[in-house]
């Protein structure tokens, strides 16, 4: 029985690493900066793809991760707020990080920005 379990885990590990399921950071307060950069990168890539400018998520992630600071993504503020929300509303940590901290920031950024071909090409050349 243990052999079967080990075999299944090794197959899953191989499949997970081969398709890179774990490249995106987990939505936790400890990784909030990287997770926020990842979500911004995916949103920007989507907008730029729509206007015909292909962007690489890894390059975008690296750029946004270096731009973000504790002001936008503070692990300690995240933990304190999510603890209160967990007590008051019963939300789990991942839900709190995604929907209370990250999604509003990304939505605000995306609605306030201009993502046309010229701005995407400018961003692409800055990477």
C-alpha cells in the first residue's frame, strides 16, 4: 500500500513539475508581494495581448515585484487584517489575500491605466 502511495506521489510530482503548476506564488500574507506582482502581470499581459503586443509573464512579474513595496503589499498588515476578517466573517487566508488585498489593487490599477498598443510597446521596451 505504501509503495502505491509513493508511486502516485512521484507521478504527480513529475506531472506538476513538467507543466509548471507551481510557478505562481500561493496567496498567503507571507508571499503577498510576489502574489500581487503575479496577478498584475497576468492582467497586464491579458490587456496587452488584446492589442497585439505579446508580453512575457516572467518578465512582467520580475518588473512588478521589484516595483512593489511594503506600502502596497505588507505581510504584517495583511496578517492583521485577515485575522480580523477570519474572526468576523469566517474567510480563510487565501480568500482574504485574493479578494480583500490583491483583487481590489489589481482592479484599480487596471481600470486607471491605458493599455493600448503604444503603452504596451513602451512597457515591453522597459522590461
